[in-house]
C-alpha cells in the first residue's frame, strides 16, 4: 500500500483544484437565469454533450463496480451487462435524443424532464411533473449515495484513512462545485473527467496485463477457474459463514459453476432499457445547441462507452489473475482498480489515474444533485406551489434541495460494506422503469394521455420496489433484474390507461404531429450560437 504517499495526494489535489476552478469560472453565467443554471441555455456543443452524458451516466461503477463484479464472478454478469449498456446507449441516442431536443422546444420550451412530460401532455396542474420530480428525488438520493461510497472506498484503500471521514470530504467537494456553477460547470467538468476516465482505464488495463505476465498467462490462469470466462456459466466463489471467500493453499476456492441461461442473459442485457429513462442523460439532449448535432454526439458517446466498458471488465478479469487472493468479498473486490494502479505506476501517475475514480463519482453525483434540484424547484415549487416565482427564488429552492439530497446521499453511503454495483442497479431500475416507457411513448405515440403517464410512472416505481424487496429473494424466475418486468408493466399500464381514458385534445395531437418539423427561427438561432459557445467552453476548460 502507498499509505500517505505525498505524490499521490498531490496529484489528486491538483485535480480537485481544477474542478473547483471550473465551477467558479461558470458561476456568473450559470446564475444569470434558470435556463442557464439547469441546461446551459441550450448552447452546449456535441463533444461536451457526448462526454458529459456518458461520464455522468457511468459513475463509480465503471471504474470500481464493474471491475469488482468481473473479479468476483467472472465474465458473464459483467459482460452481458456491458453488452446491454452499449446497445442501450446507441438506441437512446438514435431513437430519443433528436426527438426529445425538438419536442422539448415545441412543448413550451421545457428545461427539465418532468417539465417536458407535463408540457407535452398540456398538464396545466403539473400533476405529471410533480410525480416525476418526487420519483427523481427518491432514487437520486440512492444514486448520490453510491457515488459517495466510491469516494470513501478510494481514500480508505489508498491511504488507510477513515472511510466515513473521506466519504464526507468527497461529498462536500462535489456539493460545492455543483452549488456554485450549475449545469455549465457540471458539463465542463464532465468533459475533463470523461477524458480522464478514458485515459485511466486504458493505462491500467495495459499495465495490468503486463504485470500479470501477458495475455496468455492471464487466460491460462482464468481458464482454470470453473465458469469464469465462458459467458454461459458464472463462477461461484466458496464463502464461509462470515461471507468471505475461502482460500486453500493460497488459492481461492470456487464451487461448481452455475449455468447462465438465456433468461439470465436477457436479465442483464435489460440494463440497456434504463437509458430511455435516465434523467442525467436525457437532460443532455435538452441542452445540446442543435438537434442536427446529435449524430456527431452519438458517434462520440457510443465509441467512448464501448471502449470504456471493455477496459473496465478486462481490468477486473486481469486483476483476478494478478491478485487471486487479495479480495475475499464482492465489496472488497471493487478496489481492484485502485490496487492495480498502486502497484504498477509511479506515485504521481497513480494519483492522476485514481483521480479517474473521483472523476467518475463526481461527474455523476453532481449531475444527480443538479437534476434533483431542478426537478423540485422548477416542477414542484414554480409548477405547483408558487407559479409566479422568480428565477432567483427557484434557484434558492434548487440549492436547498441540493442540500437535502446531499445529506440523504451521505446517509445512504454511511455503510462502508455497500456494494457500488448493486446500489447503482437499484436506482437505475427505478428511474429506467418509471421514465423509460413514458419517454418513448411521449415521443412516438400521439394517443398518450395524462392518466396513462401517471399510471406508467407509478406502476414502474412500485414494481421495482416490490420486485427488488419481496420477489427477488424468492429466486428462480423472480431472480431476474427488476428493471425488465417493471419496464414491461409500466409500458402496459401506459397503453391500457391511455386507451380507456379520453383522447388528448386536438391541440396536443396537432403539436405531436408537427414537433419534428423544421423551425426556421430555431435553426437561425442555433447557427448564431454555434459560432460562440463550444469554443468558449473549451477555452475556459483549457485555461
């Protein structure tokens, strides 16, 4: 261990200074209006949009959760999850991004996801947006907590420092630059952090393969572990009463591998369905300066995701070959990326690389905080409680909400034995099932009604909670990932309730029929913005 290593800490300190500086740089502009604070005034270019969407999406589970899962049970769970995520990323950019960008402008210039749902349905009482905002608040508290767990584990593993203290310190830093800078600071830091995460994954993967003796040695070692590399079986570590893997002659013990059938594969690939309902990704579609730049962003985003997921899984697999007995639980195994960085790299370089873990958790948690704040302030406070609220009042409420979510996130993260992958999977299922079917129906089905939207959100949320807590422990067919049945049930409820309730007004139908039409005024404005925004943003980041 490199306990108390000055150069590791110094490199990480430089990273902290950079992200906080970006927050201050964008503070004045972000606070000029709610549109600037929540979606950057719809002036963000394709590169920043793409990397911000994916960096905020991946969070700490990319560098810790996914490698830890691969280390613990082999390629099947992690691999099929990655396949689902890659396909989901592509389909989300292909099917949703451009339509959502255009429709959000047509539907009363919506600047939040809950606001879009209400304005799309002409819900004057903002019932739909209020329910959506409350769902976001609940699941984002869990999401933020998973990111804070990452911060705590990182400093605890690197320096042997107290987990709870370090978790709180990382949480405070994220909170400060989100509170000060708003959407633009989040997007700009996400761009830097996305590049850093990509660099960190590549460096650690290449170095770890060399450290473990090359590809042939790694494959030979892992092939001897039953079911570890097959993709149709899953390795089963033998654990004792304390829940820790049993070792024999300095080698980890594995039981007969479990079969990994079609149902299990579909279950893990269902992670991809979650993208259609992820507010932290969908809000990036709202903020891009032109719908015509979506295609370019899609190429950037999908490339980043595919390469990053591949590297993350390989790091976990190679880590098992390099350190077969170091981690005796899934929770502990999530530190494999950190340990590989420590043993392979010079101290300063190790500090830079492990800052990629901070980048992952900070980019995600800052997005979650901001979206939770915007949803409550814009859709509940201004949408229901005080409809004549000023932008200043809305931003005050948003910041109060940030504080509440921040504190709940710390509460969720207070257990240092939390497994990042499974904490994330719970929140991912909740958001994906609540909003995914509704997003698709909003963009593709003109017959959608307000009652159908409400039924779908409530059904999706309830199914995730019931399935995860009551049905999943029963095993068998109930052991599938709760997102899949919850998504299907939510979609069915939307269709059934919409069909048995009165058809939307003609105004809503006409708006739906023409929302993809080209708007000359919007196109002209986008052209003017295109000459200014992204260059200024990149220059600010570079400075």
